[in-house]
């Protein structure tokens, strides 16, 4: 049985087509990433799969239960961390957790021990009885995650869990996600953050304008675009480097200046390294460092979402 | 048999979740200043506006005071709390919880209901102690207070279905309905003296039947049989509940 199954999900808001028939499935225990720009349809997908809104076409299943017809049993299995940290700021962290637990019908003893546990894992123990009005953004986010876990879900939906947070909150949250994965919890997370998807996810779907552009493991997605490997070179006199000359090197398909380094895009890194050496000799420059880089998930993302066609990135 | 016990379990968890929602509203909203103003002070001033300068014995006005106090206090929580929770997105939490929408509506109404039941004790006590208004039919009075509170609390939840994030929008729509009801429902002006189109509205207004029950509680002449009042209020509650359920579903895109 799949943890999640989406079959041609479609959602229209008036004339806006938010989802144009997306299909995918997530296996039990998998961490599945939904990577896409603003307005791609990530939140809409979560809202449909959690039964908060109904699809205008297609269907969805959570552990085999239809998200429209068997909404309530399906929801019992899941935890949801909404995009906005929706906590009650007039209540304390503890009261927020207790309320959520009651809503999910978690018994008294269980909810109390679980809440203490979650507060400690998410670094909020010291603020347990404080009103959450004064919490920082990161603390609110962590409490929202604790609330999403209070019913011990088998499947957790995380809508941009770490967006806009500092390093410390980020690390705590990633740690919690990895711990859940070890416990066998299935995770569906949306993000704009490519690195996060790369680190956390077993598989990633790239979604753009309501359509899925690709679904695969991060590594295999990168392999699909081997032609965008690159070489990063730093010269001793960055000011004297002429991008046109570098672009003229055989096999170079693009040049990007990145701080004091230059990035040369190519399908054949060894040949280009030779060319760069020749160029440095001719121009009387010394190479300080030279690195080859494989395609990043970002490159895949840019390629698949068509962002590079809009003239971004400075590729000639 | 298993299906029955499964169903029963669902009903029980539904009610306990509804109570959790009501409890949360009690903790958060009962002491908010704007709710105190609209729930307690508004009916008091309304009453004074009618009572001052009238020759009538204040005791005869006690049932009417109780009825309008309930009208205002019961429908003063959800029209504030729900739009605010839409704004902070906490309402989305309720909509995505493993409970039916009916239980969300019920839970929301429950906080207004309990609020009104408590506030109604103030004019009741004042009436009995200060004005020596005698209670002659306690069951009718209790039924009146309870059903009227529940009915208008559900009406408050119904109005709050309108998808806005601003309480003012809902309050102004609500007042458009609440204020005229006071005039036609026999609270201060007997139904028989209300001009014709008003009388039609009076027969449709739950306040008419609730007020009638409270009047019966104080041994006043009534318009309908108390059982008819009770039936009418129950029908109104059912209608508001199912309409609210439908609207929340429709507006929740
Ligand atoms: N309730 C709604 N009413 C009308 N349009 C909506 C509604 N919710 C979403 N949309 C539209 O559907 C599209 C997808 O929105 P969605 O919120 O799913 O995007 P997203 O991928 O989550 O974006 P973000 O990264 O900004 O959160 C957008 O064009 C949005 O304007
Ligand atoms: Mg979103």
C-alpha cells in the first residue's frame, strides 16, 4: 500500500488552474520532497491530500483511504504543519499542544508525556508555560511542528518547514525530520530550498505551474543533466579576467562570474581545464584554485522549470 | 455490531473534539475587551434605552431583558473569533482535524452558548433580587435560556461562515438581523401590536419563541404553548446548524 497516492489531481480556483492533473505516489517510510517556485501548487496539493479542500478532478488516497470520501479516518493517520505557523498566541506552548492533542483525541497520559518529549526535542522546554505571543519566528515554527506530531502520525505533511529561519532552528528541524525518518514515519515536505530537498529527501518531485516536471532521486535528477557540469576557477587578478576570452575556449557553453571566481559550464571538464591553463599562460594570470562541480539540483531545477529561458543567470 | 461501535466511537471522539474547540475559545476569547463590550454592555444599554422614562413596572421588563441579553451575548463570540482565526490561519487547523465539519460548527457554537447562559444569570439575578420579579415556571425559564442561547450561538457561527478576516464585516451583517428582531419579536412591543409585515417576521424569528418561553417562566401571559416554543427553537437550531455546515463547506475553497 502507498502512503500517498495522487491520481490526476486537478484544482481550479475560478479561472486559475492551480493543479493541472498531477500524479505521483509516496511509499511508506519515504521522505518525499515537493520542490517548486511560488504559486506552483505545493500548498494546494497538501490541502487536497489532507482533505481541507476538494479537488476539482482526479483523486487522492492516504494509506488507501480516499481523501474526499474517507476524509476523517485518513486524517487520523496524518500530522500537518501548515505553511504559516498557526499557533494560538494567547495560549502557552503547553496549552497549544494540549488543545491539538484533544482535537486528535489523544488520551491525557499519552498527550502529556508526548508533549514533554516534543518540547524537549524541539528545544522549547524552558518556554513551556509562556504565552506564545512573545515567541520568535523560529520558536513558533518549532512549536507548530510539535503540534503536528502530537498525535504520533504515520505520515507528516510539512509545508515549507524551514523557510526564513535561522541556522539553529533549521538544524533542529532537520534533525527532527531525520529522526522521524529513522522511526519509519513517511514525510511529505514542500520547499523552495534545493539544498534541503537534496539532503533530506529520498525522492523529489519538481513542480511548476501546477504540473510535475520530474520525479526522481536527487542524484538521478542531477544525472539527467550531465551537460551542465562546470568548472570554477579563481585567478590572482580577477579584475583582469575577460569573460569573452573564457567563453571562447573550446567546449565552454556558458560563463558566469561568481564573486571572485568564474564558473565555466561545459559537458567536457577535462578539455576545458586544458583550455583554461592555456588562457592563463597567454594572459599572464596565475590560477589560485580550480574545481570541477557536478550538476547541482539547482541546475536541474532551473532547467526543468524553464527559469533559464527567461534570461536569468547571465549565461550568454 | 462492529459498525455500530465504530460509529459510536466516531460520535464520541467528535463530541470530545467539539468540546476541545469550545474550551479553547473560552480560554482565549471570554475576556477579550471587544467581546465583553458587545456581549454584556450592549444589551444593558439597549435595555436602558427602552426602560428609562417608561411608566411600566421594571419587573415586567425582566423577561425581555433576559432575552435580548442572550441574543447579543450568545452571538458575540464566533463572529469575532472565527475571522480572527482565519487571519492567523488557526482556523485551518480545525478544518483539517479528524472531525466532521458539523463538530467544528458545534464546538464553535458551544462557547457562545455557555457564555450566554452565564451572562443571562446577571439580569435574572437582578430581576429577582432588585425588582422582585417572581419565577413561577422554572422548567420553562431554563428551557428558554438554554435553547435561546444555543440557537443564537449557532446563528453567530452561521454568520461567521462568511469568508472574511475582519470581525467588523460579520458584526455589521449580524446587527442588520439582530436589531430588527428586537422590535418585532415581542420583547418590548407585544406581537399583537406589531404592524403587519413585522408580524410575519415575528413568526419566523426564534427570538419570538425564546422570549415567549422566558415570559412563561415568569408567569406572564404567553402567545404560544411552551411545547410549541421549544419545538420552534429546536427547528431553528437544526436549520442554522445545517446551513452553517453547508456554508463552511462552500466557502472553504
Ligand atoms: N483559495 C484560493 N483561491 C484562489 N486561488 C488560489 C487559492 N489558493 C491558491 N490559489 C492559487 O493557486 C496557485 C497555487 O497556489 P499554492 O498556494 O498551492 O502555491 P505554492 O506552491 O504553495 O506557493 P508558495 O511557494 O508561494 O507557497 C496560485 O496561483 C494561487 O494564487
Ligand atoms: Mg505554499
